[in-house]
């Protein structure tokens, strides 16, 4: 699928851009590679987390990508962007902090767990959905096993994948409640810990604790990033009434 006609798909990159975050420095190269290698041209806009607090911050975009780099300056802005993408059927990708906050948004606004918190931003909270990992995954590379028939398995094209992490926090509790309300956890690490999430029934909603931005040398977009780009192009075409 290429966007050879019609308007260019618009992608919101939600997060606080920093030259010190490797994932952020790689994203422009990955976008260029998508255009050159895949003919998937995206019009990307960086939206700082504080600007994402506006009700219409990501409305009208063809995809929302919540990038690594937590703690975000505005957790509420990030959660608002995720909620808009989830409720309006906008293709969504959450990586590292984006994964953590996708779970937090779903727990609060779908599951009714309004008091759950993230230990990085609210360490004294009584009900932590996201806690410090027993072993930090900063600089770690590990195997993720994918559930057959899942979006994650379809996107990655295999039963297992080896991915790179750069994080210290992960999901700790209430996962059964999130499952009961429709969230799927199709990717587990070697110890059975949740490392990916998706929402069946949504056009494209995928999140990972690992960072696909760090795959290889940054010259070839990871399959998850390619899949988001294809979903964004399809969303743009559908919005204009073009055949997908």
C-alpha cells in the first residue's frame, strides 16, 4: 500500500522531544526510510506532552505515536492523546512509555480503575499499575513470544522476536481486569511478563514495552513502524473516500 494519490497521511508524534533520547534521534531517519524504501510518505508533527492536553490536539491526525521519553512533562496530555486515538479509531502505536501509558489510560477510562498510577510520576500512590521492574531493562535485549492470531504476530510475521529495551518500569497488577475489558497481551518475555498490548476491534492499536526505534542501525524501519505507517495511509485514504 502506497500513498501515491490524495493527501499525505498526518502522524502525531506525542512526547517531549530531546536530543538525549536515542529513539527520538532515530525517528526522522525512520520516516525518511519509510518514504524511500516503502513509498510510505508521512507528514509527522511533534506534539509536546503539554500541548497534547488540548482536547483537539490529535483530532484529525491519521495516526498517533506516543514515543519513549517518560516521565513526560504532562502525563495528562499523553493520556488524553491515547484516549482520543482509542475512542476515535485513529491508528495508534505506543512504545516504551507509550505502552505504559496506554495501559494506564485503558485502566482508568475503560476499566474504572480511576486510582491506578505510574510509579515514575506518582511513586507514593497506593495502587500502582506501572511499577519499577525487578531487573532494569535499560540496554537489555530479549526474546518476546507472540500469540498466534494476534495483531502483533501478524505485524511481526513470526512466533518470536528479539527486541531492545531501554526502560525501568512495567505493568504490575490488574492485568486480568484489563483483559476482561478487552485488552489483549500478545507478547510475553522469557519469564512470561507482558511486553506487548493491543486492542481487538480497533483499526490499529499496538503497544510495546520494547523500543522498535532501536532495531538495527536505524536505517530500516521495524515492522511495527511500517505497520503504523500503512495504517495511517489507509486512514487518510478512507477519510477522503478513496479505495484502500
